[in-house]
């Protein structure tokens, strides 16, 4: 999973996963933004996996 990170003018960091629309997070530090966006990305992936029909 590729994470893009930028520093905003106000000093906050923003991290975004472009492959998952809407998955972005802010943090006071670079590491905090990365941790938050990774957590959100995993929740989104898990939710998408649960929604897929199961073939039995």
C-alpha cells in the first residue's frame, strides 16, 4: 500500500492512500499521520472484504 505524505501550511501532516478513495488522515507528526491512515486503510479493506459475496 503506497502512502503519500505532505506537510500542511499549519504544520500538520496529512497521509493519503490513493488506491483507496477517501482514505486520508491528519497527524501532529509524520508518524502519527501514517499510523492513522494505515489503521483506516485496514478498516476499509476489511469492510470491503466482508461485503463481498462468499462462494461456497
